[in-house]
C-alpha cells in the first residue's frame, strides 16, 4: 500500500484512543443495577470507534515486540499495548483503573479486503471489559470499517455491522446495529439497538450516531414514536427518485451531512462526543525517505549537512505543529494529527521547499515497506 495512505501514527498509539471517554467505565462501575451498567458499557463501546470519523489514513504497522504505554493519573487509568505477531499483524492491549475498579484488555487483528473502489477493515479479535466491583465481564467485537474512494475521489469513511455486548454474569446482552450508508445516505453513521435480559426480553432501546451521541428510551415509547413516523413515510417516499446508480469506475459520492439525531421525547442521554479542535481532520502526510532524497538532490547539497546553510551553527529543534492537536484525553500522542516529538525542523531554512525537510520518526522506522 502506498505510504500516502498512512497517517504518521503507530497502530499501538491508535488503540489508545479507545480510552478517550473512559469516564463511561467509571460511571458503569458506580451503577447499582445491571441494566444501567450495560447502558454505560454500550456507550463506551460506541465511543471507542468515534475517533475514526474523518480518519482515512492507515496507521503504521508496529514492529514485532514494539510496545506503547500511557498513564493518565487525571483520568484514572494506565494503558499498555504490544505488537505480539507480525504475520498476521496482531496487537494486544491491557488497561486498568488506578483505583482498581476495572480491567480492559483484548487483541485486534484487522483483516483488510480490497473491493476496487474501497478498502474494508474487519477488526477481528475480542475486547473484554471487567468491572471488578461487580465481578462482571463484558465482551464484544468492533464493527467493520470501510474507506471509500481509495483510487479516485474524496476519501470518506463509514462503519457497519452488528456488535453484541454480553454480560457473562447476568446474561444481559446489548445488540447494536451500525447501519451502512445506503443509496441516499439516509442511514449514514446511525446506530440502533436494544438491551435484553437472559430471557431475550427487551428492556431498553438505544439509538443515535457513532459520530455524535447516543440516546436511550424504553421500548414502548420507542415503538410508539416509530409508528407515528411510519405513517408519513409514504408521502416522503413518493418524492424520492428511485433511479439507482450503476456500479462503475466513477467515485462514490460523499453522502451529504444529514440532520443531527432526532431525539425522542423522554429519552436519556448516554454519551456525547467531545468537541474536536479546529482543523483536527488535517494531518501532514507521511513521506518516504526516498522522496526526501529526491528533494535534496533537486536543491543541491549533501543532505542533513545542508541544514547549516541558513546560518552558521544551525541546529535541529522540536517543532509543535499548528494543525492536528489532540482531540481527547491523550498526551504524548496525537489523535488527529502528528505527535510533536515526531517532527523536526531546521533553523534558517527558508523557501517553499522548507516543508519537505520535515520528516517523521516513523518514516525511518517503517522504511522500506
């Protein structure tokens, strides 16, 4: 895969973004009823994939045995991940609360499939959350992620599939359906599901968008609202153009932004995504070292020695990029941009080619691919 499709971030760092809304785990641990705990766990499972919106770059594959550790005392957890297999690439992670209230661990084996105009990533592997206070263990698997227009057109991302969260002690199960975009983009980002007991009786209905928020309501109110909504569907369907698009080499159009989640009266807010900083979707693309050599030869000089051409005694210093600041709880890594420690620049270097000298540490770790 061309390096232009990569973002300058290791997959081990990317996994750490699961903990951006770790307060949901703390809230679940404090809930007295299993239904309320399942609501918070379901919200956490959805929030774990929320950072992937507008993240069309593929993280770099870590080296075998590579580890990444993060400790956030302010948020009450420590996290460590390791690349345990290279072929196939398998990443394992383990996190625990500093107050010994939870354990969060699992392994991820992303299976990639190329469909011509899109790339589908199926995240195989089971994720486990243990609430130690209640002696409960929850397991689930993340939904499938698909990046469209990898050849031509504007890249855009969607997630679809069914996620089942099981409480192994009480038998409660949460079934979440991540809906595909559809022909007119009406179902883009939508998530719908329910919580049932061990006798398969619906106890709670969940709806929302994995990019925005998640709401919940009792099944009776939800079905009543849906019946009223279906009564007016035939009027709207008559106005839609039913002509389908033929499959061709033309790029898939990016679906238009739909209205935010329509909140049903009496609903309970389970989770809302943290506000992203401006320009968080923009990143500096990763570069090959060979590309750096070609740029060096065009300008002349002998590589890094030319760094002192601007002034005598020039030195290399760390530069904090102005684009792509962290979006959540992470420190030391960048959720939507480049780690400040992974960038170097040169004093005194001027001109339009100055940006070509800003290399990332990961370029040298991963080259050649």
